[in-house]
C-alpha cells in the first residue's frame, strides 16, 4: 500500500514538473513566440490602453526600450536571465533578449513575446558572470548535436519565464490589483522666494 | 525495503528539482572550472616559456577553480580559489617555495578575494585581491580562447590587491581609479605603492576598449615602473570577433623586466559547437645594462569544440625569436620553437 502511495507521489511530482514545460509556439516567420488574445467585454480601448501604459511605467527599467506606436500598439524590449540551478548551486548561464508587443482594441487586447535571442555568459577576471558576446543567437536556431540538451533547457526556461510574465501582465490588464504608479515627491514650498 | 527507500529518494529528488526551478536568485552563487591538457613540444622538451601548460609529453593537470559570489542588496563579495599546478606552483604567488610569503608555502592560490559596495547605480567601490585589470588574457582557462597564454599575459601582472572606485558615466563609458599593492602579492612590504586607472569606452554596440595605466615602485626595483595597456575587442558579426592587446612597460633607472608588445586575436564560430581562434603576437623584452632588446613573434591556432560546459581545445603554436632563446632536443640553442596541445576545459 505504502509503495502505491509513494508511486502516486512520484507521478504527481513528475507531472507537476512537466506542467511547467509548455513549449513556445512558432509564428509565420519561423520565430518562437508566446502569443495570446484576451477578450475584455465592456472595456473600452482607452481603458485598456491606460492599463497597458501603467504596466510599462510600473515595470520601469526592466524594459530597455519602450515605444508607443500610434494609439494602440506598444513595442518594448527586455531580457531575462537564465539560471543554471542544481539543488543549492546556482549560477547564470546566459540571458535571453526578447521583444514584447501589446496591442489594444475595444473590448480585447493581444500581446506577444518574440524575437528571442540567447547570449551566453562567461566568467570575467573578477569572478562575475558577464555576456560573452553582444550579438545573440536566435533561440529557434539549431544548436548542433552536441549542445542540443543545453539549448533545449534554455528554451524551456524561456517558455516558463514568459509564461510567468504573461500571467503578471494579464493580472495588471484585468485590474484585479490596483495599479500603483510611482508617486512624485511633492516639492517643498520655499518661503524665502516670492 | 530497498524499493521503498529508492522510491522515497526519487520522490524527494523530483520535489527538490521542481523547487530548484522556482529559485530565481540563489543566495550564494557557486561556479568554477576544471582543466587538463596534453602537450607535445616538437623539440621533445618544454621550450616555450609562457605561463601554464608547461609539461611536455604528459597528460597534466591545470587546476580546479572554485568561485563563490553573494550579493546582498548593494553589497557583494567574490571568493575564488584554485587548486592544482595552474593555480599553485605555476602561478604567482606559488607554492614551490621559490616565492616566499608568510610561511613560504600555500596549498592553494587565491584568484579573487574582494568585497564591493555599490553606493549608487553609477558608483561602486571594491577592496581586496582582484584579477588584474591589465591585459586581454586571464588565469582561468574559461576566459581564454587559446589554451596556451601570450607573452604579454605572462610578463604582465596577474592580480592586484588594493582599493578602487568605479564611476559609470553611462553604459558607454566608465572610469576606475585605485590604489594597489605591488603586483601579485597578498600583502605589500613597501606599502600601498601603485596607482592605477582604467577608462572603459564602448562607442558602438559590440566594441569595447579599455585604456589602462598602472604605475608604482615595486620592492627591490631601481625605479618606478609604469604599464600602459590597451585592451579592446569588437564583435563584428554573430560569429566573428576581433581583439587587440597592446602594452608597454617601462621601469626607471634601467630596471629589468620591462617589455612592450601587441597581440591580435581573430576568432570565428563556424557552427554553434565549433570555432577557430588565431592569435598573432609580437613581444619585445627591453634590454638592460646596455644589452640589446630581444623579441619574439608567436602564432597560435586553436580550435574550440563545445559540448555543454565542456570545451575541447586542440592547438598548434609556432614561436620565432630574434635571438637563440629556445633549445633543440640536443640542447643546442635555437631561434624557434613549436608545440601541439590538446586541452579539456569544463566550466560549471
């Protein structure tokens, strides 16, 4: 009986681990992509636009570039760090740079993460991990037979992290948590000046 | 009973693996490398005097290098220890007794041991024993494309103990200024004797240049020594990188050990798992006491086969001197030397 319980635990554990491994899809350009369209019945475009704008403002420096195209599209780029973790040991093995797009319309919006490129890290002379190159390798590239397992782990980590980012973004857009924008400190009034 | 134990262990292992994936920032970063090599000198004796990989016709050890790093808020430390010939008796300070420090022997070599504090996003200070800011190549084999090292690396400083402040004007420019001990010592008998600075410029994406200066009077040297160093690299394309190191070291009052030279590095990745790197170097040892300068030209071609954390480096090297600075197998002097080596470097 105990063996059956342990077997069940084993299977549950394995399935929990696998549930996090939903791979990224491929778009019409052959690029890896996380793409989602979300319906928001009753919400006007302006409101969705304001929520997306608030998301980017709150994210602050996490996005290295950010631009609004027209009155409905946001374009931004960012990076996520891939950690190589084994029990208590951990170190960054590289970073994945990506573009993040959000487009709003009345009663719906869509967003997608794409143009993933991987930059491996190497240890510098001071023992810190730094990018070994400035030009990334597209994440959908064929890594060759010898590096396939390592490359697949980068793809899996990227899929997992974008899933987490997507959930957080959708949470902001659903406005289930109040958006808190950074508040500017009120200027003190000087009585020395007229 | 055994089956139950195995299943319990397996369940725990899967649980911990799942948990490990959730860890975004590890409290303590552990990394390192190991390396080993085989070298064959065509004159059947160790001939080329650059550092590491010195044994002829032997499967020999490099070192195991262990790095710990922890960041807490704005404070961080790095501790890096190496064990093995590359980090001990072939290095500086070393444990062969030739270099006496403290009790005269050490069982390991500290590569880095320092703490930093970032006062702002732009300004940080660091104190301790650090890898030198001079030059292109480093002691850890994971930081070099070629397994054998250049003359510029071998004659330049390995580490500098001191205190330094770094100010980043932007992501394209920063300035470091520091006060340092003599080269390659854990403690300095003649006081904090050197001043150093590094200007980092990155005018375009992919191009980084470091202009370095380190000046001071080493214990027992007749005068002040000054290294001027340029280290730069440019990632031309996704696959092609070019690097350059040029340096001049002068010592007042005709001090011995001065040099100048330049090394060019060309590296190309043909596939994600295979690349070739060519290093061409001209190195000039300045003569003292009226003696002539001696120079050497070295060409090194290295392959890099990568599989996960492992890099296999087959390499050929040809050195040609201005005078008979090498020796043939029968010990007669020779102007040239050449070698072939195979190295395994694993980074974790």
